[in-house]
């Protein structure tokens, strides 16, 4: 095969590959879609207002998912789920994948009628580490307030079931460090500025009212 023919064949194979990727994506739904909220947008008010939900869920989370849908096709992450992307991707695919997963965990942590305290194995693990649930809440809130700039404060577990509070900048998700995320609170200004202005401490104090500990415990 001469050089010209080889080039034509490579072009045809490349085009067929693109068509196959597109077909697989269409048939198997390899597109990240905005997952529905488990409550009405106004259900968490006044802790989180409807307006914040409209922007935070409807614009920010949707934006991260839309970005992924632009970035992932044609990469080794085509067809991968969000945890896989968070564990193995770098750069913009990691940033948008981690932010998408972080926000999905965050929005699914809340309830208008939450279980206000953990029970069972998670309650025991908290007691082992911080003595009391109140001491844990104080340490977690302080971590959220003192994190410099944008990021997340996490309650995570390691392989032994031991608990840790992590401060992560920007999109940081604990999966990329081998931990299992149990509770993640967004301390980017977009999470609280409409409702609390610059008072991140007030946001951290009020957020306990809507955290559903049955959901957090299920992740443990
Ligand atoms: Fe956010």
C-alpha cells in the first residue's frame, strides 16, 4: 500500500472510530445528565434558599456536567463513571468530574426532615475519634470556616473505618487520596453568598439543621 492509500485508510478508520464512539454514547447514554433533586428547591429554606438552589444546582452543577460532556469524548474516560474519573483523571477532566461528584453528594446529603444525629457504627466511630457528636461538629465547622479560599470540608473514612476531617481546596475529592467521602460541605462562596453574604461561619452553623445523618451513615 502506497503512502497516499495508507493515509486515506487511516482517515476512514478514524472516522469510523468517531462514529462508533458517538453511536455507543447515544445507545448506552454515556452523557452526564443533571440528576434530579430529592426535594423541592425551596425545601431547605431558610438554611439554603430557593435562589441559591437555582444557581448552585441549576447552573453550577449543570455547568460541571456540561463541561464533562465536552471534555470526555475521545479520551480514555469515555464511558467512565464519575468515581472512576475522580480516581484517575487529571487536569480539567478531574476538576469538572470531581466538582460534579462533590455536588451530587452534597445535594443528596440534605433533607427538609433530616435525621439530626448519626446512630449505629458511624456514631460509634465518631465517639472513638471526637468523644462526642458536638465535639465532632465543632471540629468540622472550624475546618470549614478556616479553609482558605474555595474548597470543601469532608468527613471521610479510611479502609479500617477510621474517620478523618479533610480540608480540600477547589475541586478536591477524597476518593483521589484513597478515602471514602461520607459528608462534604461546599465552602465555595457560590454555596453561601446569596444567603449569608461573607459570613461563612453562619452558613457552617446552620448547615447542621439540614444534614440527614441516615444518608451519611448509609455511606459509612
Ligand atoms: Fe458548589
